[in-house]
């Protein structure tokens, strides 16, 4: 018994005494106060949250007079185009679209953002653009630690750590954080707690060994909370109804004009690729995708959990599977089995979706992409029509 006390309880007692007497000094080490950032409250697009509590508090909320549709994705969202949905729909309808994401914002990053705001998910209008590139090559390993932290602040992580209702989803979060843990250069207390929680769940022995450090981590977090200004309470959101408006959009005319513009700007090649992009990067060469076996595709597992969360929380979600250029990617058909799994998972969960992925070069519309993977104006207009029709924005 004395040996047990010396090994486990004496170090714990000493740690608690240390925390009690040196709390103020510890806070200067562990607490980072937000720097002041200029805020544009009317913005339509954010590449990330910038660790800014204003934007984090607004995430998934309606605006004062109408509903917001949240468009989540990666590199396609920081294109400059009046056709991109957060410009086109926001310019034509009272219902607004807010875009969030840049390159690397993949399924686990989005999953974590939504889990941190799970009490706002019911009926929340969300459109997620799934890039096939997430599910092949190195990207199939899942969201990187660097990108994850751009979208998931300490406040979001704290909210997940305090969630005692959704044990299946928080356990998955803890597991994925533990897998990424060695990539974090200076993990904060919330990340440490998630890592410890996962490791303690491995076995009864692990639970005994990690209980003291989990206790200390929670104690440090409680001390920290007393010293810093808190975010606004992550309250439930009263969703605004989406009323159909008397807006007439001639889609055929819009498709024709945007398709003509793409053709005009891609006339130095047969791939349908923008002239300048083709000259700078392609030069007649073809590329390849690198499919990853579904058994080792972490991004695919993250996607399945994302679907499960959205279904459980009854989000009003739509998916877009974006295309890759089959005239450029000579083995694109090898990615079809993965895309078929994605499509079947969306179907089986009862969600609306638009599948723009096409491997047949004869069926592929060359006007849909700007380069080899990012939407042209024509491509965005296809997505706009899908959003307008499935959310019934027009009468």
C-alpha cells in the first residue's frame, strides 16, 4: 500500500500543491490572448476562422432577417468569380450563402467544426463540396494537423471535450486527435486532454495510468477558464424559414453564356483547360490519380463519420461531388470505386447530392472546370441551380 501511495498519490499531491501556489505563473505560459483582428460582419467568405471568436460565434447561425446557407469545402471556395455560390445566390436572393474553407479543409476538419456546434445542426442548411482529390494520394490520410488547427480553435475543442451526450462522436474525435498528436508542435491543453482520453480508453490498465494526468489537465483548464474572457455561449439557433422568392433565372441562357466564355478562354488546347493555366502548368502532359485502398483510406472513414453526425443531428445538408478532368487524368476510372462508395453512402443516409464526377471522356463536359479540378463559371452555375432548386429558393 505504501508503495502504491508513493508511486501514484504522492506525485499527484505534489502536482496539486504546485498548481495551487504557482497558478498565476502557469497562466502566463498556457494562456494566449486573442490578438485584435479587423472584423467584416457582412463577409461572404472566410478561408478559416483566424482564431477569431466573432466568426466562430456566428458559425451556423441565421442572420437577422433571413437564413444563411453554409458552403463548406476546400480550395475551390477561394476562387474569384461572380458565379461562385456565395456571390451568385447572395446577390440574387434574400437567403445568403457563406463560404468557409481553403485547400486542405477536408472531412475531419469539417466534422470537428460541426461537432463543436452540434446544438446548431438541426435543420441547418449546409452544402459540402467533396473533392475527389481528398480521397486519393497523400490527401487520403485525412486532414493535416496544421490545417485542422486553422479551423478548430481551443474554444471549439473545449466544447467537444465538454460534450457528454455524443460519446460515439467525441470518442472518434479523441481517436483522430491521438493519431495526429505527434504532428502538433505545441499541443494545447484541450488537445492533450483528447489524446489522454483516447489512450485511457484502450484498456483498464491504460485507464488507471492516465487518470491522474486527465485529472491534472482538467484542473489546469479550470484554472485557465477563470483567467480569460470567455466566448459567447454556444446557444441554440432559431432557424429562419427559407421562403421561395419571385426571382426568375434563365438557367439555359446562363449556361450558354458561361459555357461560351469558358470555350473562348480555353482555345489553345483540347482539354477544356484555361489557356493560361494550360500554358503554365500542363503543356500537353497528362497526369494520374493515385487511388488508395478503401481499407487504408482515412479520409473515407472520416467522411462516413461526418455523414453519421449530420444524420443524427438532422442537418439540412446537401453534397456536391466535384469533377476531375478525365482528359487530363488518364487513369481517372481507377478512382471510380471510391467515388461509388461515397455516392452510395450519401444515398443510404437519405441526403440530396449532385455528382459531377465523370470518367468517360465522351460524356465529360469540357466547360465544367477552369483547370483540372476547380470549377469554371459554368460549373458553378450548375451548382447554383442545384442549390436554388433543392432549397426551393424560387417560386
